[in-house]
C-alpha cells in the first residue's frame, strides 16, 4: 500500500465549512461588522450533514458557514468601507479630544459613506428576483415609518421609510393591483399582485410604540438600510413601467385642487408636498399622458403546454380581476375622523372609489361632508347626530369585507350600532376536509350569485335554515369521520359477533338474517386493507402511520371547531328565545 | 526659640494664609498667641486622640511630659459657665495643650475679617497699582538677551518635505481637498440592462427565505366565535412555554375597529423575522408527497386464496385452566388437549364432545399425537415425566395393535445406562390408558414425534447441562442424548418431515443437524430476542419461527440463513406457529388473543420466492392473565385450525 496516510479533518466536509468565529477572523471583522455584512450580503449559516465531522470530532453546538460563502465575502468593497468608517470614528474622537474643531468639520465632511447598489444588483440579478423578496422590506419600512422621530433610529431613515411606503402605496393605487386585505389584531395585512408576484405586507395600527428592551435595533437598522435601498430601486423601476414620474408628482388636476388649501400649516414647501402625496387622494403625474382606450382587449393565445380549458380558466380569472378592480367605481366615500384614514383611503382608491375626509383631519381632502353625491359615509361610532338621508352610514369593516369578497356586500349588516359579522381571513383556502366557518359558506353562496338570505324577515326561518346548513356540514364531516371510524366500528362489530357466539346452548327458531351487501363489502375491503397494512415494510409503515396521524389530527381539529360553533349557536338561540318570551 | 525670631501673626505673608482652610489658619494664629505661656507641645501635627488614654498630652521643648489640665467640669458646670461667664463665647480649647484660651480683641477681629473673606492684615492694600514689566513698549534694554537661532532665519526642511508631499499628492489626484459630489441620483433603474452572465452559480444554489405564514381566521380582530379560546384553553395557553405555543397570540373578539389596541409584540415579531433571515440555517427539505394508499402493498385478494379458515365454528369447553398444548390425531377425527388443571382431554373434532378425560400427576406442558396412522399413541409431558397414552379411540384393531407393540418388548441382554428411566404403567394407570412412563431428570417442556412414529424428541430446558434434548425410540425403549455440548437454552425441537434432519431452536438461533452424518448443517439467525416456537413446512425447505418480541420470521433454507421475511402482525408475543400439511397455509397464535392465518405459497420453481399473504385475523379467545392463544394446530386434511387459549377453551375455526 503506497501513499501517505490521510489525516483526519483535512479534506471533505471538515474543510468545506468554517465556524462563525473562524470566518470572522478570516475576514478580520468585529462580530457586529460581520453580522452587518452577513445581513447585507444575504449570507446565512449552513447546517452540515455530519456535524461531528465538520466540528472535528466535537459535538459542541456551533454555527457553520460555507467556506465558499466566506470567500465570497472576502473581496466585498463594503468591508473596506466598514474599516474606513472605524478609522474615521477614531480620528474624529481624537479631534474632538484635542478640540480641533476645524479638523472635526473637515472630517465630518469627508465622512466615508457606502452604497448598497452593487449588493442589491448582485443579490437580485433580475428585477423579478427583487420583487419576490420585497415582502419583508415593505413590512419593515411600514413599521419604521411609524416610529417616533426620536431615539431608536435616525430621523432620515424614518423619513425615507415613510416616503418609500407612500410611493409604494401610490403605485399600487395606480396599478389597482391590491387583492386582499385583512384586519388582524396585529395590524393590517395587504396582499397585492405585482408583475405576477404575490406580495404581502403588514402595517401596524397607528399607535405609539412601546419599544421593547430585548430587541437589538442595530440589526433592525441594518436590515432597514438594505430594505430601503431595495425598495427604492424597485419603486423606481415600477414607476417607470407605468410611465409615472419618479419621484412621484401629483398630476395637474390634483395639484390644482390642493393648491388652494392651507399651505401655511407647513413650514416647508417640500414637506407639504410629501404630506399631500401621502394623503393618497390624488392621482400621479405621468411622463406619457394616459390614452383612454381601455376597451382594446388583448387577444389571448394559449401558452405552450396549455390546453384550451386552462386558457379559458385563466381568462375567467382575468375577467374577474378586472371586475374587482372597478369594485368601488362610481361610489363616493366620506371618512369620519375616527376611522383609520390612510388604510381606508388606500383601499378605496385602489378599487376606483372617490374618497374624502374632514379638512381639519388631514391635508388633501377633495370634498366636504355636505356633498350631496356621497354614497357611503364610514363611521366607527355607535351613533351619529346629524345624518344625511341619501347615503349609507356604515362601519369600516364593510370596505374590507367587500374587497375580500370581490363584490359589494349588502350594507345592512354593517350599519351603525349593529353587531358586525365576523371578519374572515382571506388568506385561508380551505382544502378538502378542513373546517369552513358558516360565514364563509354564506359568502361563497353570495359570490356564486345566490340570493342572500333574508335574516330580518323572520328569525325563526333564518334559524331553521342555519340549522339545515349545520346539518349539511355535519354530513360532510360525518363522511370523513366514517372513514376514520370505520376500522373501530368493524372491530366493535366483530367483537360483538364473537360474544354472540358464546350464547347459551338453547335452540331457538332462527331468523333470516338480512345481509347488508354493501356493509359486508365494505367490511371486506376494510379487512383487506388492514391485512395489507400488516405486510408493509417497516419504513413505509412508519411513513403511513405518520400521514394517517396527521390526517386524523386535522379531522379532530375540524370537528372540535364545528362542535364549538354548534354549542355557541345553540346558546345564542336559547338566549333569543328567552328574550322573546320576556317580550311577550 | 525659633518662634521668637519670627514676628508673630502680623508679618506672615497673606499668600500662605490663602492656601489654608479657615479653621486651620485660625489654629495657627491661636498657637502663635499662646507663645507667652511657653508650654509648647512638640508632638507635631498629629491626631490628638492618640493621647486619649494617657494622662499627658505631649512633650515640651525639654522633652518633659505635658500633663492634661485637670478638667472636672461636668455638663452642668459647662452650662453654668456658659450662662455666667461673659467671655465664654471667646474661649476656645487648645487641642495641643488642652488648656482653655480666652481670645483677645485683636484675635476676635482677625477671625471676623477672615470670616468675611478679607485679608488678615489690616494694612494690606490689595489694589496697589500694577507694574507692567512685559509691555508693548520696546525698551533699550531687552528683558532677555538671548541671540536668535539660525533656524529662525532659514525655511524648515521637514516642513518643506511635508508640504512637497502634499502638493505632489494633490497634483497626482491622490488627495482631494473635497470629496467629489455624488452625481448619480439616489435611485435609478438598477436593472436597466439585465445580462444573463450576472446570474451566478450562487443564485442557483441560493435558497430563498420562506415567506411569512399568512394569518388565519383566528388572527382577525373579529373572528368567528369558534376560533376564540375557551377558559380552559386559555389557561393551558398561558401555562405553555411561549416556544411551544401553537398560536403566538390570544384570539380576541372586538366589537369595532376603533377598539383594536396596539399589538405589543409587533416589533418583536419583526425582529424575530430578521433573526430568522440572517441566523437560521436554510435547508431544502423534500416534502413527502405520497398518497398513503400507494404505500400499502398490492397483495392478491384473500378471496382468491381460499380455502382458509374464516369463522369460528366450534368451542371445546371443559378445561378449568389454561390449555397449554393441543394435538390432533393423524386421521383428523380426534383432538387431544393438555391443560394446567392436570388433565388431558380427548375430544371428537366434529361434535366438540369430550370423550375421555385422563388425569395426570401435574400440569400438562405438551401433548403430541403419534403421526403414524397404524399406532394409536399420545405422548403427554408433565413435570419431569412423559407418559405414552393409548386413548383407545378409533379403530379397535389399531389400539390393540399398539398395546401389543408395547407389550411385545423384550428386555435386551445388555442393559445400557440410560439418562431416562423407562417404566411400564400398571394398575389404575394402565386402565386409564397409560402405557409407558418415562422419568426425566428435569421438567419436560415439549414432546414431538418423528414422522414415522417411532422416535420421540423431548425438550428439557436447562441452561446448565448438556442434556437438554433427548430422543427416545419407543420400540426399543432406548434413549439418546444427541448433543454433547450445551449451545444455549433450547426452546423447541422438531424433526424434518422427510429427510433425517433435526431442528433445534435456542433463544436466538435455529440449528439444523444432520442426524446421519451427526453434524451441524445450518444455523439460522432469527434476528429476534427470544424464539418461542417453530414450525417446518411439509416440503421441508421453509421454516417459520415465532418469537416473544412479536415477530414471525420465515426462513427459506435454500435462500439464506437470515429470514426471508419478518412479519410484525401481532401486538404481543407469539406463542405458537403451525403449517398446514397440504394447503399453503400457516397460522400464528399470540398473547393478544388473535390467530392470524396467512397464505404461504411455496413454489417448486426455485427461482420464485414464496408468496406470503395474511388472509384472516381470527378472534375468539379472551385474554386471561395477559395470555391469549397458547397453541395452534391445523387439521391434517381440512383447512381448519384449532387454537387453545388461556381461557381454558379450544376453538375450531373453519
């Protein structure tokens, strides 16, 4: 046997990975800088397949990076900037200590700055890649834009975040590509479809933040730095695709409308302009004037590997989307001052409605409360003193529910002081066997064009119908349960039969036993299956058991929800009856 | 003295006074004024409490002790002094001597001046006109007369070098006095020209971070009522570790949008997402996307594999304790069962009637009917005894022939020393059917006949000795111990149905011995912890082993010494397995009370592996004392199976 003996840990996976500390030393960066670099460059740790081998025999918990990744970081220009910045800080401190004020000024002027453009370009070589990753960026920007302008981060960052968020919202309004909204207890979720990408982001409710102490704001700031850059470039590109001016400008009409308003409230011209933009009440200026020929419908060609049916389905979806885009067209909304103005204005404008608010509430209102043409007045208080006759006074949830349902829902359930129907998440897509809340079923029926049930007519009737519905549901569930309980039933039956055999020896006149053919067939099939399961290999049996366990758990959870609902409805009904009796 | 040469307080320089704290300077003045009494303490500036416990307070100039003045004033005296003495206020105590000193008017005045921050000296003028020595007026006589250096006339070389370097750097463009202004706008079309080369291998390897999970109905501010937590659920949620909670928040129902509060964990959640993005290792995980139905193997339908026993048709009742062993006569007409109630019962198979009950002297461990059709003999083992019974059932000719066969034995001339005592039953035993009694050294667990019906093998499980298996020859009343060495605790033995092989199952292995060559031919590894039972296919090439760890191993002797297939059908330990003599069936009985009938087809074609399909689970035995089915056996001709259980019954499944 020739050749030298191979040494341990000198080739293979042990050399492909480096621990975090080693990587840091290789890059000669402090931990904070290393963290920043990883965030900016999108480098994440890897979990080696054989941890012990990589860890050179030790089992200590350690994070590992791919050596290739770390090598990739070695010639990153930003690393040099980090070092420069460190030197700058040191020099500045020295100058301060020596009270060399001119030196301080000069140094501040020459403060090293770095740009992340090349990193964005490198991480997202195509625009679609960037758009795919924009979710987190949006959520973060919207969060930062709600921060107070003191303390946690630079004022410029907050302003930039706000600006980018407003730009994004304006774009979505112009494209009319919002699809879903959801009022959760955490914040408001929005989902839009931009260039075929589904983008979801969350905006917190407008409250001052109680800043937690166990959050590292440096990490968040680094992410925001990256995200603002990304979002800025994405916005620029998006505006360009729509022939909009970037940075956004209000179009002539909108500008004229707003000119007359109180400008003396704002110290700076630019400030008032940005406020007007963020009011979301006017459309944006275009580089190429919009030609109003919407009717030119594009011809549809089936794509490769697509048959006619799928194409038709696609067309149908498109048609539906077009319809949804014009959901609020022709409606005029007025927002009372207690409703979340920005969210509602965004929503209504996204679907083609006109919106305004009180002049004293915010800049950018287009018409007054007294306008006769207002169709919907959105109020979030139990009663309102002065009511106009020719408009609906509704609660804000109506707007959100309409958007999710893609139709204008009947307004009766959303009047002032009325108990609201539950607000459902539009993101839940129930698959076969999942629990579907009855409200969703009702909504689906409405969407199909069936007549909405008249609940106000007669309560009893409504109740009965509800019951019917419940029954149907139970049927559905019972089918599933059947499958699940089949085996148990069979086992029980067999046991019973076996016990039956042990009866006393008395001879009694026999009865003709009617054999349920279906039943026996089913039994046979179940038995066959059980026997076949016995013959499964160990590995497959494990997998099979796991899958079945998951299925059974789902069924159990669905049943639990259904039972809870039933109990709740029953209690409600009993309450109603009691109330009626009392009234009688 | 040194003090006298200096004028007292009057001439002392005011500057020195300034640096002292007021009370200290006061003390100095006072010490100076005490000079006339000439009691000078020489201890110096030390804390005077060091002399607290001594009668003296220091030493005078001649080195004699200065004694503390006698002070016998108590508080009252002090008070009276304060009230009556008009000079009390100007009396101070000298710390150095302990004496009381009355301050003079001058001294009091000095104190007052110092208190007001004035100079101690009354005559000192603090506003004297200043004389400007270094003024702008050039005088004819310079203040300093040092000639100027040469270097003040010639330019500095070092400076010149430095400036030269800077100038060069500026000329070359290395140093810029001002940073160049940014010309590119903050944002521009970054993806104006997308070149395909920019997509590197990295991007193909990149695993994008999974998107945030989308909220469900329960996160709504106004969820349907079924998504709200009940009181118990809420308590459970609160007690759970936040890491293990299924929902990170409590679902709430709020009446209107106005009532929605701020979500306190919003920043936390964003931060956690950030951490996930840069700290979590990412891995592509292949999600198993299989239809569970596809995992179930496709087996031939049991219907097509008939006949096999499907229903319980007869129950043989009579035993009062667990039935350990059953055996069926080669004709298939009779069944014998041995129970722990010390009886052996003979049953008619077709009617379930107990024809005969024979009592023996102990719990019956094993019964075995002689497979030879021309001999009617049953071997019964209890304790350390094996009894050969002639039940007297069936053809009378056969019975009498059997009796004759036994009685025609002639004692050989040379009596060999045998490990077992043979005795002929007499008296009452004989009437009951006992014919031969074999006394073994230890308890016998199993008896089994050779196919010809002359040889009888007994298992005497004993870990220590080599005498674990004995083979008796009934016609010659001879006993052999085939093994010299103990190879482990023997569980059961069996004869090969056709060839002269002998199977011995120990705890983990089955050894196959050639009886003619007297050597070990094969050792089968059962891959289980403890073999309980074994059966040999009538073809002789396949063996099944049941084990206490719920497995049934099928060995194909031509294939390998490892199991061809291991079946884990039973939930509990297997007690007994059996092959059918003609039909391709085998059966296993277990402690879970089930008897599982399997189709086990062995093909003559050597290339085709045996086909094993479970066809029926037979239930009927009730579980008593955690024991279910103890023995199973097939009918010799029909596809019927008998099983005996711990509930004292024998059941027939047809």
